[in-house]
C-alpha cells in the first residue's frame, strides 16, 4: 500500500550495515548519502535528518514489511537480530486480530525504529 518509508538515523554507516543484513542485499546510496532498498514496487529509505536535529524513532509507530511465507519472516527476523536489531513484543508466530490470522515478527533497528515482518496467509 505504501510507496516508500524513510527513517532517520544518527549513525548512517551502522544503520546501513544493519539494513543491508536485514534485507539480505546492499542498499543503494545516493549523492546525499541516503540509502534505499526496494521490494515489490515499494522503497524503504534511510537518511540523516535534513533539519540537522537528532533522529528519533516514532513511539507507537511500526513499519511493516510483507513476505510470502512464514519462513521468509523468520529469516528476516533472524538476520535483523544477528545484525544488531533487538527483538520486541512476542516471539515470531501466528496471531489473530481484526484482519484475521497473521504471522508476525517484531524488532527494533539500531536507532529504535520498530519494524514488523508480516505474512498474511490466504484466507
């Protein structure tokens, strides 16, 4: 549903290393130092804040990434933890909510941004 999401970082090299590992591929870096990764027509971007102020995470915010299988979600989560991410919420697994049965995994990146890997089974 989204076209792109951009998060700020206070340590771009550290954050880029984390996201390269998380996504399993190296992100592209533009002439302004912003990094980006694409998947299925959507783009995730990483930058230093343009206003020069420190980057902060959105309390209550979550950025979700869709996957085709629970195994892809688990691999994504494992790569994130191995690259310095912090698991949060319940362990990866199925949960029921208003949208039905979902397979979810949560972690925080090195700057504290909350990320979710999601698989939505055919219903």
